[in-house]
C-alpha cells in the first residue's frame, strides 16, 4: 500500500511550506516522505521535488502558445488536463517504471505529498482534481486531502464562513478523507491567539452572529447565513487543526492525525521477538537435568 496527501489550498495558504516542514519532520523521525510538485507555475520552494510537473509541462508553455493564448488561470487548468491525458508519464515516475526514479526502490513504502496549484476551482467544481485522485487510487494509493487555510484569513464570521464553505466544496467534490489545517499560526498577533479556541472548536452560529449584526448585507440575509451555519455544523466540517512551524509538537500532532486518517502503518507485519526464558525457568530446567 502506498500513501499520499493531496495538499490543497488557496494561493498563499502555505502549501509548499507545509510540504517542506512535513518532509523535515519525517527525516528527523527516520521516515521517508517525498514531495511531488504538481504546480506548473511554481518558481521556488525549499524542498527538492522527487517528481516535478514542470519536467512535463510549464505554465508558460500554455500561455505563450499562439493557438491557445491562455491566461494564468486557464493555463493552469490546461496543464492539469495535459497531465491527466499523459498519465503514463506520472505513473512511470510514481511506480518505478523509470529506472532513474528515486521512488522505485521500494514503492510499497511510498509516502508522498502532492503539492497542488493554488487555484482551488480545480478541486471545488472542475473534474481534474477528482480524476487525479481516482488515478492515484487505481495505483494503490491510500489518500487524504489536506485543505490549508491561512489562520489570518479566519478572523471574523464572514471570512470563516467563506473558508469553511470552500473546504466543504472540496470535500464534496473529491469524496475523500479530509483534514482542515489552519496555517501560519506563528504569524498571529497575541490578541488573535487568544481567540484560537474560537476557530479550533467553533460554534458556527455564534461566529455568524457578527456577520448578521455588523453589516447591512448580514442583517438583510440573516436567515440565509443561519441556514449556512446550520449546514456547516451538521456536517461537522468546522474543525481545524492548527499548524505552527515553530512548534514541533504542533507538526507532530498534525502528521499523527493524518496518518490515522489514512491508516498509515496498519498494514505492516507485526514483528515478533524471541525472548530468553526468565532465570527461574532456566534454574528449573537445570535442576531437572541434575536430578536425572
């Protein structure tokens, strides 16, 4: 069994940083976690990708094509479609058909983070994200979607509602085990940190109270906001795990929860160890020999 995290989130939510620190944490724990870059527009990241979509296609290729003439968003959609159409390239990289591939030594132990583009429409209502997940499942990957939201974005009822509904859209479209993460906790001010519990274990209706009382739009659409709050609460989706890159315990707790979601390590063989019999058993055996 292979394992994978599909790392999704809006642009600037910290996806590449997440991948970098998770890989470092694994190295400190004597684990191997590889990162695959599937963002054709990526320019810089601190990890060394084991596989890079830019070796297949780059965003500039789609934008500079005289026939296509795509903009940045259309170009990203085209690049992901091109990847799905050329899935044999990705398959050869992932499962070791390529003898130079770093992942080919023991594919059954693969644990891979897929660093995705920041255009979340690829996963909320378009089909490319779901097709990618289905491909990975067909290649024996057990998958968890990790949806990142900048904690600085979740500071009031309106923004909380927006971020949570985006997460719900991703979960509904991909139909995969799903973990929500609040990133950049290390950048929050002291006053914002005091409100941490408000975001980690929130009451949607209480959070939406600000929205429905402090703005004209909220007052005019109070029933709509309350209905959305009830929907979020019923789906139990408003649970976020904090990630502070300056706190190793925070990273370890997050990785442990994701490991539990994808049942990492549960298929491994139980290792048996032969123990020497206790000293009293040895003495009894020796006495029997002596009497004989």
